[in-house]
C-alpha cells in the first residue's frame, strides 16, 4: 500500500486524486448529514495494487475496481 494524501471533505480534492473518483467523492459529500459549513471529516487517498482508494473518516470509501467500475460505499467491518 502506498500512502497518498489527505484533504478536508468539501474542499477541492488534490490533483493526485484520479478524475474517475471525483464524481463519486462529490456525491458522497453532497449526501453527508450535518450543518452547512461544519467539518464533515477528512479524506485519505491511498493506493493498493496500483488502484486509488479514497477513505472518508466519516465512514465511506470510494475506489475503482479492477474492471474499472467506481464504487462508493460505507466501510465494511
């Protein structure tokens, strides 16, 4: 696993975040509960087997499968 970068939810994602993940990240952020302007957590970008994984500490992950599909889902224990 390669550690990437970290950024606040609701702010612009760093350039290192693949374009394929950006729409799903924006959708997750748009549906997060909370007060407008309040912190909704931070994303962490990592790389596993050459594929990007964005994890939101509020309990979400966004990743691209080996077949190229983008998945956004709550963390699974």
